[in-house]
């Protein structure tokens, strides 16, 4: 359809017979790019690449916390990385850990290869070259799991963007893979994604042939692909054939996929879907009834229709099968996604159900409908479920909480900081159930989706329901049965970007605008910090200092013991009576304090001969007696004996002086940190702008006393998405972000402010 629309102007021009000017050709090319969706895809990818804030240290921490031999947590980390880097085209983490990645086997390898499609989502021009290493080739065949995953990845890159060449390639691979189920599985899913919502009869017939082979793995993927191709078509032929085959086959996986395909064909059909829903809901097969719940979900998605909610609530408490009840409660999240504030009240009692499947679904429904809202009511329901007695309920609660706190900064609510800490603690806990740890790993990926620049949303920036998002959530929720479908989550993600564009669809660097709120309210999360080496060195020095003091005390005790022994033997002259008295008093003081008496080992004091500091004054009475005796004894000591303590005293005073200087510097740094936070900030093009932040965005005519060069044509009417700009100084040379690679000097200027932060910190330390 898009291709036909794009070629129509060209046909009209040929009829007129007038030659086209270069300017007209350029305008038509731009128009084709905009209508075909390529312009928005390329610009979003550019934004995600430049503003990528993924925390690779977080991924390394997760990787080191899990057991590499456990396939579930290993696979979860790879999937979470894919979601975290969705659309950024950055696969640095995988390249650095190729040996670790190679531990994936069988379907985990399929899923790991498919994650490349999530990372490079939208990279349409280079999809073949990116996946060339893994795609099936005419010569020696590699692992079928890796090749099948690459075909699925190609579909994810082109998802919801029809491309004739890619369709032909995947169709050819499907024909060549008749003997390998895994390749058929990948090719079918890829075809479904590329041809999504096209209602292409030719593709439907090809997929139907694969479905009729009645092999569980290939048939399941073929049925899902038919649903993707026929989204919203309500084709009677397709419905009749899928329903008949679902009753004929013995494979539960194929029946479930057929039921979900039927649900997808009824997308947004509302009353038109009632006859099919009634037929499916009365079926004796619970798997068909399971599909009926999702049929209600997709037919009435975003309508909050009372009849649909009432029917789903009835199924959730009356059906005899756990899977059906789970699907019914989860479907509430789809129907009520346009009123997420009302959902917690609807599922409150269900979240306290005796049935763990219902509790699981209540958590997932909250996550699906309230994604990125940080709702307090939803948090209150999910928090107790995170410590539920059933492992999969805890998993759902953690994933839902991850969805809830997408793109939420600690400045907005402290709850998100505590949740992030709990995630890392859960992942590192070897005694926690593996399913819960899998959920925690996935939640980390979801919270930081798209380099922390994307959010899951059913609706576009203008409030229109996104078909891809609804279908993506529907297939993502099937992860209960099939982990590779988690990659469908990439369909629900949309970048929260404000991108200013010139008339040539270029991104100018000089466009700035104002956010009239504290930066911390919508700031990116702080990246994890590696352990500081300076702190480790300081700690080890303290241990050495204590050891030296203990050694000095031991030597002093030995000398005192020798003197006492000499006194008792009667060999001491009268001139040394003072020394004898001194040692006797020290011995008496030590006996008073008991076995724990030790002046040198007491924190805040030095060796004998120095004055006790204020920190000691508040200690117990026994310690005071000990110190008084020690001071009295040292006052009558000989000069030879006083020499060593004075040296120790000098060293300790120097240490105290240094510590005092460091404290003073620390106080200065603290004062600098306590400076009041600015109440507004200037943002540069392109920039992340969250939904709650839009009301604070403004486009002043002057910034820092200088008149601005670019002003939006729709000033005040649009504060997110693409903004066409008016150039107030067209005579000046434009500086676009796309040309940045050709200007290394400009790059250096931009990066110059970054290095001082670590250098200043090092000097302070």
C-alpha cells in the first residue's frame, strides 16, 4: 500500500509530460521517505544512538552475579541486554563477552541471535550485512538455532515496516528450510513481522502450508505469523480455517498459537468480534477459551468498555482452568490501558486471590497498563506480591514493577532507587528461585529500555492507539510458554524524544529550549560506580597503623615485665626506686582495667605519653582510671624512656593534622555539593522529553541574552516528537548533527567539559 502511494505522484508526472526540476525531485523523495516511515525510523535511530545512556557496568555486575552454567539466567541476561540496547545499534557488551555468549545452546542460542534484531531495530539499510555472519548461506551450514534466530532477528529489524526485498528473502529461506523445524520457526516469525497488518493473501497461503505440516515448532510459529499478517482484517476465510485446524490438531502449542492468531485478526473490531468470542468462550478446550480472553483484550483494547470488563472479571473467577483465568485477568490491562488510574481498584481483590495464577495475572495487568507511570496505587499492590510465596508470582511482580518505573528518576520518587537495589540483591541471591532471578534480570533491561530513552506505550504522542504496541504486549505476555517471544517487547517501545528538524529534515545543533523544572526530576539514573581504589588503600593503611600500635604496646609490656622481675630479685639500686614505683603504678593500673586495658589500642588515643583526645573522655570509668595511672606513671619517667613516646606523639600529631586537612577539604566539597539546585535547565537538540515533562517545556526567543536562531513552527502546540523549525538567520551556515563525523574539532569541543569531573575527584581523594 505504501509503495503504491509512493509511486502515484511519479505516474501523475509522466502524464503531464513536463520535465521535473531537481528541487521537485528532492521534495518528492522527502515525501516518499516521510509517508513510507523511513524518515521517522532513521531520525529515531539517530537519536537513540547519540543519546544512549545504557550502563554497561550494570550488565557486567549482573553477568558476574549469575551462574554461567544456568541457562535460564544466562539467557535472561542476553534478552535483557537486547531490550536495554533496543534501537541503539550498540552491541559492545556482546562483542566483549563472546566467549561467555558462546555458552548458549539450542533455543538459548536461537534467542541470543534474535536479540541482535532487537538491538539493531530500524537499521533497515544494513540488516543483511549486520546478520550476514549468522544467516543461512548456500555453502556449509552452521547451527540451525543460530540461523533460525538470525531470520527472526531480520523480522525484528524490519518489524511493522513492509519491505518487498526482505519479504522475498525470508520466503526463499522458508522454502529452503522444509527439513529443519528451527529454521522454519525463525523464517515464519520473521515473515509475520515484516508483513505485519498487510493482509497479504500470498504470504497467508505460504504460512498455511507450513502450519498444515503439523509439526509443533514450525506450526506454532506459522500460526503466530498468520495472526501478525492478518492483524485487524477480520477475514472470515482465515477465521474459519484457523478455528477448524485448532480443533483438528493434537499439538497444544499449535492450538494456542491459532487461538492467539484469531485474537489478532479481531484487533479493534469490538462488536464485530462478539460472535467469534462467544463461540470460543463456550469451547470445551481450555486453550481455545484462553485465546478467547485475548480476543476480548485485542477487540476492545483501550476502550475500557464496561461489558468487556464485566465478562473478563466473570471468567477470572468462574473458569475451571488456571490458564484461562490468568489470561482473563491479564486482558483487563489491555482493555483499560486508556485509564490506567482505574485499574488498581479493579484488580485489587484479584491481587489477593488464593490462586497464584490470578495473582500473577493481576501483577502483569498492572505492569502492562501502567507502564512508565510510577503510580503509587499500582506500587502498593505490587510490593507485597514481590515477596509472595510462589516463585512465578514474584517474577511477575518484579517485571511489572520494572514496567511501572520505566524512565522514572530518583528525583521524582525515592521508591525507584530502593527497587533498583532490590533487583541487584535478588539477582545476586543464590538461594532465590531461578524464575524470580530471571524476572529481576528482565526488569533491569525493561527499566533501561532503548538506552534509557524509550518507554512502553499503547499510544502514540498524539494519543492514537499503536497497533504494533498492542500486538507486541500480547505476544510478550506469552513468555509464560515461550521465551523467544520476549523479543516482541521491542514492538511496544517508543522513543521519548524531542527532535527539531530543518526543512531538509536535518537535525540542527544550535536549537535549544528550556525545561522549567529542577533537572533532577527528569534526569537519567546515575550510572553505577566501580569500587574506589583510594578507599581500599586507605582502609589497608588503617589496619597497618593499628598493627604497629599493638606491636609497640607489646614491646612496652615486655620491658615492664623485665623491670618488675629485676625489682623482685633485689638487684635494683636505690637510685632506681622511682622507676620501680613507676612500674608498680603501671602494673596496678593495668590490673584495675582488667585484661582489656590497652592505652595504645584504644581508638582516639596514642601511645603512653600523649594526652587522651575528646573521643576517649566519654568512655567507661575503668578506661579513665587506666589513662590517669598511665599519665601519672609517665610524668616521673626518665628522659631515655620519654624519647620513644615523644617520637610516636609527633607522628600521630602529623597524622591528625593531615586528617584535619582532608576533613576541611571534604567540608568544602560538601558545601559545593549543597549548592541549591537550579530551577530550570537549557536542553539541546535532540533531547529526551518525558510525558510528565512536556508541560514544563518552553521555547524562549532569547537564551542567555542571545536571540535564538531556530523557533518551532508549532510553538506551544507540540512539545515532543518531531518539530519543524524556522531558521531566523538563513544567511548563516547551518551546523547539523549528521555532519558531526566530518568535524573532529567540533567533537573535541563538545567532549571537552567531560574529563574534569574524574580529575577533580581524584585530587580531592
